[in-house]
C-alpha cells in the first residue's frame, strides 16, 4: 500500500507531499483561487504522473529492444471539461521526442504499448472518460 503524507507548508494552499522514501512534491492552488505558485496544481500533477509513468515504460521497452536512445523529452497538453463543481481531463495529447539511432516502428510500438497497455495512469484517465492521443518524433544524433 502506498502512503503519502501531505502537509500545508506555504500560504493557504501550499502543500508538500512526501512518499515513504522521503521524496517530496510541492503543490498549490492557482493564484486566481488564492494560491501563490508554490508548486504544481493537483490536476497538473496528474499529467506529470501520466508523462513519467509512460516515460518509464517507453524507455524500458526501447532498452529491451536494444535501441540507442540518447535523449528523451515529452510535451503533454490537456483540456478539461467545463463543469461547475469539478473538471475532469477531457482530452490529453502527448508528444514523445526521442533522440538517437532508433527504429521508428519500434518507437511507435513502444509508445503504443505504454499508453494502451502498461501505463496505469493512462488507464485511470481513460476510465474517467479522457481521450488520450499521442505522436512520436525521432531525431538522429
């Protein structure tokens, strides 16, 4: 079982979340809602979780395929539905940017496996009704 401790440490809504190993993340509300940009917003943290979960999958798959991955970055863009009390992620688009001597078919398959099979955060978002799209760009060194 995962255990996360959350303590208010800055202003009204500035939190520090800590896991069992002592790793920390800062979170805050938006300035227009009383926050001070002390950390990421909770819903942004969900996209960070998606990106890092998928990144771990993709890098691991490409490593097992003996691909020469020398650089990795990602951009995630999301749009939330507009409702009064809460606002779920409606659409998320992920752009994988890979650098190295990488077979494009293997890179595409690695990303597909992550988003459609292995990434628990992607599945959580899908079950909440979010549509996730993605694309891959490869730059040779």
